[in-house]
């Protein structure tokens, strides 16, 4: 049975309690969505965490090779109780194996991606428990998804500990750059520079 909205002719028609007087909703504009800031810069990386030396070197090579050409992420909303991000990974983007300290839910809105042995397409979702290592392999059109976490912040731990692993990641970045220059988002919820 559908719920119908009630029409209120004037404020005198309703009684407002203290619980009702708090802010009821806030609007967040796509154009105002900031990029994702790494945990180290946000100050949320655990002080006792010391990454494997190859992880630090690999990440420097990853960023230096032009990671931004193959992926875009924006924080749509973040509070103490919830974090919602949008991500667009272009075709073949080599997201390094990693884990987060908090649970995460992905909802695919366009394109496709493989996680483990599972192929996910438009409308599919995936819950990744905190601490579980994973990577995402975007399909031929790339993938756009919404990422939801039941907390305001999280930590990321990258897992690639060999030079050979990071060589493959960086080689893929270099190989895909030309393709990514003109590759459109499958849905286009947000565009670079938005």
C-alpha cells in the first residue's frame, strides 16, 4: 500500500515536537563533492601501522605512473555514522590488492566489474567485510559504483609486497593511458572536474 504525502495548509495545522525540530534533510551537490583524501593525510591511519617497504615504493610508482587517468572518486557524503563515495574505474584499471578496517558495500550503477570470481553488473551489490583483501577489475566499459560504509572514516592497507606485482600494476597504467583519454563513463553520474 503506497504511503501518501500529507498536505499542510499552514504551520498551525501541525504540532512540532522537540524531536521534529532537528534538521530534517541536507542536500549535497555533485559539483561540490571533493576527491577522496588518503588516510595518512586525513590523520586516520593507525599510528602502529608500518607498511611493507615494497608497498610504499609500489604506491609511489602507482601514483607517479598516472593513476588519475584511469580512476576518479568523490566523497558524496561523510558524517560520524556514514560515508558514501562515488567511484569510476575505467576499463582495465589495475586497482591494487587492499583491505579496509571497516565493512564496505558497493552498488554498481553502470558498467561491470569482477571481484574475486564474481562478475557484477548494473544493479548488483557486494559487501566486503573489514579486513578482507580484495581488488576490483573493471569490465570493457569500466564501472561506476556507489560505496557505502557505516562509519565516518576508514583505513586502507595495500597488500602488494613484491616488485613484480607493482611492475604489472604500473605497466597496465602505462598501457591503458591512451585508451583512457577518450573513454566515457558508462553512466556518467559525475564527470572529471565536476
